[in-house]
């Protein structure tokens, strides 16, 4: 099947999803002899436009895994603004070294409902949003080499197709989808961090406004960046990208969960690819 355009689309608070999706799209473009386009839907205004895909296009669509699933704040966009018309897609999820649970199968199913045909899928590992030690520096060289291999194999599969595959690619995950993953304390009680928001050390803050410009929810007041007026999804874009390190969390439940993740999931989680 001839592909003329590979389209990379991603949501990425701290940049790991972006890195993997763009690496994959670039390699796919090279192997398929196609041009590559990028579309970042991290900012709220980017999620207003519809994206239509047609024959000859391959969409590489990536999101992080939040609570073992596709971030629920993205469902409205992913189910309402993407129109497939039978184009091919590769769903990609990035998870922070714990598990991707049902994130990939959920993304695959959403893209299928949008009219795209999922021809391959992948779950890569990225440094956990909440941590600087959990999967630190990933996706690293080894992950990007794996992305290159996966892109080559997916391109070979696509080039050999004479028509759209009859079924979506099989990926790891359960159906019906399991509930969102809930962190628990040692007594098994749920740790609820839904309402937690980052604080700002105004002695460190230079007032550059970057955090307000980056926030995927548009929740940080650009006039007073210490005010998070809307919802916070804990993506940590503001925390990790603030040039002066002025954003931080003090919520005990959040810090407990961060610590539990760092202790309990310190091993190197595997990348999984599906063709
Ligand atoms: C609210 C929230 C929930 C998360 N849940 C999970 C999870 O269930 N499993 C996991 O392995 N990583 C989890 N992560 C970590 C992210 O999936 C991971 O850091 C990802 O690489 C971030 O992508 P980005 O850099 O594109 O923002 C979570 C992160 C956030 C912010
Ligand atoms: S990015 Fe950091 S330094 Fe810049 S306004 Fe936000 S908190 Fe202040
Ligand atoms: S305020 Fe919350 S949603 Fe906005 S960038 Fe910071 S962590 Fe992400």
C-alpha cells in the first residue's frame, strides 16, 4: 500500500511522547518514501481543530498513559475531532515504568471508532511525570533504536498490503477496559490526588510566563502564575519545564504515591510493540 504522508500527532506534557512519536514518524517516512507532518495537540487551542485523514496517509498518534488508560481529559478530542476515512494508523502510548495496562488497547479502539485502521501499535517507556529517577532519561538510546526497528517492520508490513487489513492489530490489554488505576496506601486505602495542584516558589519565579503558556489545560493564570484556576492533570509540564525550578508539590498523598512508584517500580520496564 502506498503511503505519501506520515502524520505524527501527539499530546505530551513533558516531551517523552513527542520524542517517540516523532522518531517513529521520521523513520516511517524514510522507509516508506513519504513526507512527514507533525501536529502537537498538547495545548487546549490545538484540540479545537478537526483532523481529517485520507487514503495514502499514515497517522502515528500518541498519548501518555495516565492511571493505566488514555488520559480521560483527551477523550472528547480523540473521539470527536479525528476523522479517519479508512486511513492507516499506529497508536502509540508512553508509560512511566509502571504499566500501560489498558492504555494502548483503549487508544487503538478509539482510533478504530474514528474510522482509522490500526495496522501496528506500541507502548514505549518515558521518565515518569512525577519523578526524576523513575525511568530517568527514557526514552533513551536503546528505546530509540527499538523505535527504529519497529518503524522498519511496520513499514514492511504496510508496503506489503494490497488493501486495508480486515481487522485491527492485536495489542496487549483487556476488554472490557479495566477501571482507572488507583494508587493505594499500605492499608489499601485509595490515595486521591485528583484535586492536587502544584505550588509556586515566588522567590525562585522569574515571571517568564512559560508555565502558563505550556499548561495543557490552560489552567495557570498568566498574570499570577501561582494561581492554578482550572483543573490540574498533574502532567508536570510546569514542574519539569520551569527554567528556575519554581513549581513543586507538597501534598502528602502525591508525595507518598511518588515515593511508592519510585520504590516499587525501579526495574527497567520493557517496550512492547505489536504488528
Ligand atoms: C496523572 C498521571 C498518571 C500516570 N499514570 C501512569 C500509569 O498508570 N502507569 C505508568 O507507567 N505511568 C503513568 N504515568 C506516567 C506517564 O505515563 C509517563 O511519565 C509518560 O512518559 C509521560 O508522557 P509525556 O512526557 O509525553 O507527558 C502517569 C503520569 C501522570 C501525569
Ligand atoms: S515557568 Fe517558572 S519562572 Fe517562569 S513564570 Fe512559571 S513558575 Fe515562574
Ligand atoms: S498546572 Fe497541572 S495541568 Fe497545568 S502544566 Fe502544571 S501540572 Fe500540568
